């Protein structure tokens, strides 16, 4: 077997390994509970399948002078470059979602993050006629065009923007508790960027596809770890983590501080789902979570937020002022109204709150039960006021 044949076989097998690995991850994503940003991560994996297959097949057809293989090489490379941008685009969106970025909540986010991909797709169509990105010469050999590096610039643009925004968020005072995670997100693109640079200068080295597939596994592992402690839709603590933190906070009170608790429930949530669809219901929950986060962001060391289940949220706050929690929940109501308008929520919504304060002979169930009882009394008053 010749050296060239061995090389082609190795190149194809490594890329095939990448295809199988990302397909397994995709199937696993379907079968496992939802993670934060799942739709973007699955698209990230789907683009990789196209990228790996087009790269492998283009390698097999790129050194033949037969007209059919020349056409196939152009076609496969025309899939290869947009898929590389698609990978970076969905990678950027996924990390924005992981950080609960305000960009990811805006309706225009999808369009603006898609725009470089749409521009590249348009240039690919023109490239069939003008060959300024890549072309096949008269000897049937694949060649780079004068604007070949444009795709790399776009891909690196997504990656560096993601890194810069993650570092910026890590340095914010209010994100102190998540600083390590944000720095981890900022560092993740470094290895794929290095691998793509190596493959740019040594194009026949089968490096990028295996690196990307391993990178995908690392992202998946990180997402599963986050799922243990966080609610995948809102990014807040889940009930398990909240109860653990609640118990810890009861023993960490300073002199004069009391532990104040609020149970929060969206009013007429079923009506929102029935009238506007479950997507609108999810949007209401995300808006409420974002409002709570903004109104309690200056209290990260003495507050804990949680999606308790369904449309219920829980808040605990250590404070010397017995009215502080009620004041913050009032601010949250105003923030919900503002965010609903900014994010085009199809219908305005409100929430009911029940409060309780930790007493020395309490256990967590008693604390939650008192707040739950008051919250449902308030919900019944809301229903009666609307004649329901």
C-alpha cells in the first residue's frame, strides 16, 4: 500500500470517528433531559457531521482530473466552508445561552448571528462562477483563491467575540459566583482555534475534525455537570441545589440577620400556555428568572434563587431588614413588565408571592409550607379580582 493510500485511509477514518462520535452525542441529547442551550448545541453537532463528511469526501475526490470529480470537489468544498461557519455560529449562540446573555433573549439575535453565514452562502454561489474562494485548476487540482481566508476570519470572529464577552462577564462584580465558569467558557475555543491554524498551514494534516469531536464531548460533559445544579430553561438553581443552599444559609446567619423566604408563582400560567402556546409559557418563565436575577444581583452572597418546579420560583434572602425581600419582589414585578415589553412577550403577566421567615425550631418544609400557603391565598385573591 502506497504512502498516499495510507494517508487517505487515515484521514477518512479519523473523520469517520468524528462523525460517529457527534452522532452518538446527538442521540444522547435526544434521550437525556434538556440542557441549557440544547437547540444550539444540537445544531452545533449537526453542522459538524456535514463538515466532517464533506472534508473526507473532498479529500478523496480532490486529486482526480475527471470532470465529475472536479464538480464533486467544488460541491463538497461548497458545503465544507459554510458548515465551518455554521459550527462557529452555533458555538457562539450556545455560549451566549449558557451565560444567560441579554443578546440571546432578543428577537434580532437569531438574524444578526446568522448574517455572516448568509453572506458566506451567497459568496459560495458566486464562487462557482468566479473562483475567488477556491477552484479546481486545469489539471484537476484543488486550489485556494485570493479570498480563501475570508471563511477563517468569520470563524475566528465568532470565537473571539465569544471569548471576549465571556471574559467581560467574568470580570463583572455581580458575576463573582460564576467567575470560574465564565473563564472556563472563555478558554474553551483556544484549542480548536489552534488546530484550525495548524490545518490552515498544513492542509493535509487530519487534525481539526478529531479535535472538534473531542471538544464537543468536553462541552457535553460540562453541560451535564451544570444540569446537576441548575434548571436548564432558566439557568437558576434547581430545587435540589436550592434546598442544599437553604440548609447551609440557616447556619451562616450573622447576628441580627434573619432568613426570609418567598415562594413565587406565575398567575394564570395555564392560560398563557393554552392561548399563546408553550413557547410563550417558557418565555414568561425565562423573563421572570431574568427579572429576579437582575433585582437580586447585588446580593449574590446572601441570596439564592431557584426554579422550584413548573411555574414556581423560590427566593431566600439573609437580611436584617424584614421588609427588604418584599421590596425586592416589588422591584421584580416592575422588571417583569419592562422585560416583557422589550422581549415582545405576547401577553403581559404577573405573579403572586407568599412570604415566611425562618424560626429557630423550623425545618425547611415548615418554612416552605407557610410561604406556599400565603402564596396560594394571594393567587385566589387575584383570581377573584378578575372574576375567575
